[in-house]
């Protein structure tokens, strides 16, 4: 079965997924801040926090593109 969607729908889906991932990453940052164990990109806390922040920044930049 083939399903076709228009560009606006595809863009909306991508935006929603990016927002969802960003929220999860921000939640992971809070876990680190609260001292709870969390390892998304690295088991080293400093490396993990840095990578999570970089990813959140990247997602925010992509979302800015979609919103303009």
C-alpha cells in the first residue's frame, strides 16, 4: 500500500518529531542536573551534557528554518 502526503503535512510531521526529541533531550539534561544517571551519547557526564546541548542547539536551528 502506498500512502502519499503533501509537503506541508510532511513538514509538520518533521517539526513535531524534532520538538519531541528536543523535549526528551532537555529532560535528559534535567536528569544530569539532578544527579540522576543518564547516558545518551556518552557515559561520561561532561561529554554527554555537552553533546546533548549541542544537539538541542542544532534542533532549535532546524526548527527556526521550518518556522520562517
